[in-house]
C-alpha cells in the first residue's frame, strides 16, 4: 500500500495539531485521528498505537511505518518533538 495521500495526510496533521493544542496526549490524539488515514493503513496504525503505548516517540513509530507516512513527515515530526 502506498503512503497516505497528501489530502488525507493534511487532514490528519491538522486534526492531530488541534488535539495536541487542546491538551490531549499523543496517544489519545493519534487514537482520535487515525481513522483519517484510511482503512488501508489500519494495520500500521495499530502498530503505531502499540509503539506509543510502549513509550516510543511519535517519530520513531512513524519511522517504523514507512508505507503509511512519508520520510519527510517523519522528519518534520522528529524536529517538532526535539524542539
């Protein structure tokens, strides 16, 4: 399965930002937003959710799911987590 379309990725990113700005933690935010990625990425979303539950950072979880998230997205998330 190819990475998420630009349109879906934009909707996901906007919703994640809204959730995080509202004070939700990363795990809850991802759980609320993962449906925006489409049914074809459900297995990767479950993998990401499990990694977040285990304490991994979001960019690490995205990096393990390159068939869902493009490398540029993963790098941007990493920069955001570091800063």
